[in-house]
């Protein structure tokens, strides 16, 4: 499974593994973004 991620500036990155996305969130390399339906994107 791959998840979409955005860097700190909102630039889309390649979809990555959930474990890597969690690590990047912990290190503040990416940010969580929700769409209008409050769905993580």
C-alpha cells in the first residue's frame, strides 16, 4: 500500500510506504493535509 505525501511547502511527493510517511511526519519533513471532506490526502 502507498500513501500520498506532501512536503512542508505543499509540493506533492511520490506515494510512499505508510511507515516512511509516519517517520517523515515525526521528523517534520512532511505535513498532514485534509481535503474539503476531512479526508487525509
